[in-house]
C-alpha cells in the first residue's frame, strides 16, 4: 500500500469514527467498533509516518489528499 494512500485512509477513518464515538457515549454504550476503527486508523497513520518520516506535515496534507484523489481518478 502506498504510504500516501495509507495516510489518507487513516485520516478519513479517524474522522468518520468521531460521530460514532459521540453517539455511543451519549447513549451510554461502549464504543467498541469505534475504538477498533480508531486503532486501525492510527495504525495506518503510523505506518505512513514510518515509511516517509519527513513527508507529512499539516502544510502538506492537502497536497497528499489531492495526489491520492488524482491517482484514484486517473
């Protein structure tokens, strides 16, 4: 897996699991699936950071998202 793709998928999974966590907490349920999703997302992000240590910063993330989208659409 490309490290850029791993970073983008990890960030998207982490962002999409936030509503699920909040819903579980407000309903007084344990967020099991959300916790697993967050761990998978964290693993993907750590993988991407270990593959390219200096590549990712907050300034570069929009470029990474655009390059992954361009690769998927091309």
